[in-house]
C-alpha cells in the first residue's frame, strides 16, 4: 500500500493541489486519509481507480466530467 503526498497526486493527475482538495471536498475525487494531526495523504490505489474510471467513462462514450 502506497500513500501519495498532495504534490504526487498533482503530478499524477495534472490538477493543482488546490483543485484536488476542492474536488475531494465536493466528493468528485477520493478523500485523503489523515495520517497525523497535520498530515494527510491519498492511497495510490484510490487515485489509480479514479483515473481508470475517468478513462472508462470516456471510452464508453459517457459525458466527460467538467472540472
């Protein structure tokens, strides 16, 4: 199990860190897990699944998400 920092998630998705946090609050992106009082991170598997879901929706011809 790998935990990603916000900057790593940003690089993986090409979204800014602020946008990632906004999407998480709006339930449009996986929620980070609280690691300590001041530290959060994302499970790499959650981010990978979210990306795969976006790709599948596009390939299936569904409406592309608007972020």
